[in-house]
C-alpha cells in the first residue's frame, strides 16, 4: 500500500491572486516551473508547499498529465461545476473522443481579451474553430479568469458590458451544430439538443467564485438594461438566484452604477417581472376569423390545442412585453377600441408614428375588408399608443418583425437587395448569351453581325416596354434624377405630387416588387405599413421600391376612381 501511495503525483493549485499580482508573471511561472514547483512525489512535500498559500488546493493523481492539468487550472479541469442548476441528461463524453485540444492558459487569456474589447467576428471565428474555448473537458463553461472563476458570460457582461456578445455566446453553446462539432457524430440529434440546452443553462446560471453572482446579478447591479433584456430572453435564465449576501438580482439593481437613475432602475425592474404578450391568432388556411388571444407569458404559453379535424391555429402577431394588468387592458381596448385615442403618438423604438386609432366602425371595416392584416393594423397603432414592442409575421421575410422600426426596415432592405441582385444576375446571364451569339455568328456577313448586335442592344435599352422586366434588367442601380415628394395622408397638394410622380415615372427603367413583376397585395400592405420618410442613403432599395409603389398606387387609383374623387377620399379607400 505504501508503494502504491508513493507512485501518486500530488499537485498543488494556487489561485491567481495568491501567486502573483502580475498576470503575465503568474502565467510565466506556472508555465515554465509547474513540473518542479507545484507537482510533488510525496504528499508531505505537497503539504509543506501548500502552507505558503492561503487558498491553495491539493489533489493526488495517478498520472503526471492529470496532475499538471490540475496545477494549471484547478478544479475546473477535473470536476463539473456543482453550482449551476442543471445536470447532464447523458453521461459526459470523454475528452479523448474530442478532436479539439484544450487551449493553453495563455490562449484562454488572449480569448478573454478579445471578448472584453467586443470583437464579435473574432470571437465567432475562434469558438467555431475550437469549441474548447467555451466548453471545458468536464462539459462545463471554460474558465477564462482563474481565481474569480469567470467564464465567457461573466466577462461579456461585467467587463465588456456587451449584449450582442452575450447573445452570440448563448446562441452558440445552444446550437446543436456547435455541440455536434465538439463531440462528433457518435450521438443522436436529440442528444445534441439536450447537451446544448444544458450548456446554455450553465452559462446563464453559473455563479462566480467571489460573490456567488450569476451574469444576471452582474447585469442588474451595473445597470446594463440591454444585457438584462438579452439574458431574460432565454427561458432558462433564473431570476431569483441568491448571491453571497442572499440577494437576488432584483435587490441590487444599479448598486454599482455611479449615477443614480430612477428611470433605469424602473425599466430593469420591469424586465425582471413576469412579462405578458397579447397575440393575434389565425387559422393556417384563413378558414376561421382571426382572434385576439388571451395574454400569455413564457411560463404560460398560449393554448393552441384544437381537435385534429380543426384548422391549425398559429400566432401571427403579438404586442409586448407588458405587465399582466397592462396586457389585460391592452386586449380589452384592442377588442373594443374607444372612438378616439387622442393626439398622434410616436413609438420610442420605431421610426414611424401613429395617427391614433380610428373609430370602432372604421376598425370593424378594416377587419372585414382586409382579412389578412386588418386586425394587425389596429394592433400596430395601439402598440404605438401604449409604447410597447410590436411583432407580426411577414411571409416573404419568414420572420416576425415590425416594419416601422430599424430592425424591420433592415430586413426589408436586405430582402429587396437580394431581389434586385437576383434579377441583375439574370440580366448578366442574358447579356453573356448575347455576346456568345455574336461570337458564334462571327463568320457571317459583317453587316449581318452588326445588325444582329444592334438589334439586341436596342432590345436591351428598351427592355422595360419590349421584354419581360424580370428576365431583362438594368445592370446598374439608377437613382431617378427627380425624386417624388413624400406623400402623407395629410398632404392635400395633389397636383404637385402628381407632377413629381410623372417626372419620376419617365426615369424608372425597371420594376422592383416583393413578389413577381407587378405589385401584389403584400406590396400594398407593406406600403401602408412602413414609414413615409425613407432615408435613401440608408435604405436605397426600400426607397426605390416605395417610389415604384407610389406610381403603382397612383395608376390603381386613376383606374378605380373618377377624377372628381378627392385625394383624401382616394387615399382612405386605397388603405382599406
């Protein structure tokens, strides 16, 4: 037994703050002298050494490699973190099965610095090249700052104070593809999802070593509202963990913020409360009338279960988050809006404003005439009145967004840009075909070749009227030399607008619409949704599309109504 005991390697782990004040010196010492200074062949020598350090730890190992790993990284290298609220659904995959090597302490320090400066692209590249920068060999969050036991989320919140970095880390560790990359193909897809969920849970709820505080504690006490919002957007985030002093995140809001900001405290406190949303429920095939659903929360999702014989019901729009009382009031007003809601309002988070809800009779007319978006149009205006977020599903984007806000306008701009590039690509292919045809006929009469090419060029220049605009587009984006005046419901200067539109119509060489080569119902719906003032420099494709929709609306109105109809009446009927 004595011989067996003497064959063990006894490693001493010394936390950073006990070893040296300078991290560079500590890293140098730990790297070059760990075999001789922190690993011992006898336990007595190890006990004598650990007396020098008040927080030192001693552990025995059968192999020198394991002892060195412990001396470098402490318990993080051999034990799962016992402080988080999840347990692995399946036994951990042994580190030997992973093709990725654990980063050296110097590499982890460099990675931490990249997080601190907020370099999203570099962080994304590093963690996808080697997932071990985020996940340790014990299937726990990798420790990036020894001593205080900070993982990537602690650093992203406390030091970087970067909500986008938090989202990147949480989305990555929860991505089944990331987990599959780390562990290989030996497990099922269900196993990858389970592991991703556990890793995300650990990153959200693992406390640090010093104060036993989670990333949510850090975000609230430093007054980082966007970080709080990001963390709470994941259902696994625990709202009531206790720190070293038995305090929840809600009890330490802005305690480490230098400036006292009561409004900020109120906003963070609101985020920590149970959040409710008011939805629009629609049948998948529109066979049923849309409904305004009961308020729901993340812990109590909407009940959409119906019999197998009934159409599938889906959430197509929602307003929130709100408190439960606000959500109940919001739903009541949405179902039976008052005759007038006062003066125009502006949503603080959106580019556009609100003109106030119409009378109940007009709202009823909207719901009956616009079966696709009538209920949503009323909800949009009410969300502006309540200053709450609004999201609705747009089929062409395949996503929920608010097209009045920066986020929604960016998505619309990206969609239109892709539409234009695809058509431009078709034009380039057609132009190459023209050149190839000219080369093939090169042996023919010179005048015949010239006639063919001139004819094709003439067709190209007159593609808007002579050929299908979807197959033959202008290779360059041309901004009309004279842009139309922006028309609003309150603009009665009809003749001026029509003159500008006529001038712009002469300079439009190709059409750009959401679905096909002519305006569709979705085009008119989006046209009445987005703000009237579009920044041409920031949203060039959206600006051009809106200009073309102005021309299309003018032509549609001229065909539907006699000239005697006033401009206000035409605009009202076009919207409905």
